C-alpha cells in the first residue's frame, strides 16, 4: 500500500512468464525464439479496483551476431499476438573490455 496525500494506492500483482530457446547456427550467429505472457490484476485506489484483470501474449524472435571476439550485436523483435497491441524492435551492442 502506498499513500499519496489522502489517497491509498495499491498496485496490482502480476505473473510474468517468458520462456525462450536459442540455436547456435555457427560460431558467430545465434537465433532465438520464445514468448512472453503477462497476467496483471487491477490496481486499487482507496480500496476500489481501477480497471480489470488483463492478460497479454507476445511472440519473440531474435538474432545475435558476434562480429569480433569482444563485440556482439543482438536484435530482438517482439510482436503482440493477444491482449494489448503493438510491437517492439530492439538492437543491443555488447562490448567487453
């Protein structure tokens, strides 16, 4: 429970599951796939529920490329298949010193 002036706010609980699997194509390329599932309860303000319980499922595809011994580029696409809409594209560069 959190207080904001005279208002009591309680964020809803959630369950998040995100299994994935990776496949090494060769010594420089790795492919990944998986999904994410989120089940979120409604928040409560002064004891009254705000909104309703919701679920969403996302499908994930990714590729990692080791361009050098100490440098890796990862690209991940996450596309919504149920629940809220939208997609997410991420590119990460990892460099070790």
